[in-house]
């Protein structure tokens, strides 16, 4: 199953990366526009999903710089979700 998914991403890597970038732009734009009224849990979940997608693409491309950057964003997203959910103060 993973091999099939990896092959699909590799065949569509430019589109997958563009989708991830647009998702990130959208999530941070939402916070910028709405400020404290932002749906923070949604933003963090959405941002973490785009980080997973972009990390996956970076791993398949064997790009260590972007793998590091986007896996960092996964960790930031997890912390953001814990804070937005009131589990971490």
C-alpha cells in the first residue's frame, strides 16, 4: 500500500507540493486575517496535514533540508493542536 502511495506522489509530486504550499498559505492567511478570532484548532490541523504532505514529498525527493524544515512544522503543528485543545499551557 505504501509503495503504491509513494508511486502516486512521485508521479504527481509537483501538484502535491503545490497543494501543500497553498494549504500553508491559506492556514497562515486565515490567522493573519482573523487574528484572535481564528479557528486555531482547524488552522493547526490543516497546517500539520500540509507539513506531512510536504515532508513526504521531500523524503521522496531525498531533500534533507526540506525534510528537516517540514518535519519541524509537524512538531510545531502537534504542539499547536495540544495548545488549541487546552492540553498544553
